[in-house]
C-alpha cells in the first residue's frame, strides 16, 4: 500500500513538472558502482568508503545514458586493473563495517542543515540542540547510546539467525538482508541505507529459535 501511494505521488509530481523528466539523462546504475569502488574524504578529513563521489557525479550528471555508462565502465576497469584481490577485499570489508556498523546512520556528514543558524532561540528549543546538534554537550552521549543499541541489535539478530532452525522466516529475512548487504557493497553506500532494514533486524532479534516456539503469556501471568 505504502509503495503504491509513494509511486502515485512520484508519478503525479513528475507530470506537473514543466518539461517532465528527461529519461535520456537519468543516473545510470554503473555510475553508482563506479562511486562505490572509491574512497572519498568526508568532513573532518575522515575516509568514507564507497560514498558519494563528486568527481564521478560531475562526469555523469546531465549526460546521456550511454556516455555515463562508458565513463563509469572505464573508471571501474581502471580501478580493478590497479587493485589486487586483497585490496578489493579489504576495501569491501571497510565499506561493510562503516555502512552497517554506523549507529548514527551517516548523520551530520552531508548537507548544510547543521551549519545553518538557529531560527529561534528559546529555553524550550535548547534541549533538542543540546542533544541533537553535533556541538551539543549531550551529543557524545547520544552517539554512544545509539551506537550501543545498534550494535546490540546487529549482534542479537545475527546470533538468532545463526541459531534458528531453517524455515520460511529464516529464508525470507536472511535472503533480504544478504541482498541489502550485497547492494551496499556493490553500489554507492551509506549508513542510512542500512537503516531502512532495521525492522527486519528487529524481527530477527525477537524471533524464537524455531517456528514451533512461541511465547505463552498465560504461563507468565
């Protein structure tokens, strides 16, 4: 239902644009593969593995699909030719760790929202800034709590999936998560891409060890 509503809204929005969407210059999949193979430098000079790449975007934005694919494919071939199997494996491991181990989901590392001045000063609005702003005094505590909860969820979900007896739920959840992991490893990836799969991780963490087990509330009442 949600997918249908969002698709309808997107379709209606594109119909209202003056010239619609030029389907000849939309971003190609290979462009995101090329960006996903590179190490970029994000804020505070920290490395970001397979994130948005301004150079790749500049060479592809607004160009026809065949041109984008040709340039992206050249970048991919050059990168693979200059890298050993060990280099690629280490890069993908770092990318996986950064993408799926980020409990803040790539917050504060893109956009200009946090650099904008405060719209209004008030005692009521001070607490969200203390907690939510990177410069807030409680921001480090929030990061630690978020990171701890996320890693605990990943650990619990992984342990449950490994211990669970094979059934339809295990196949569905494991297959979906493996597909999501492969997507973030092959294409351009960020921590927030993993966030949308948190409901599946919660389901895996709370699932019983087998489909035959269930919680009988009457025994605990």
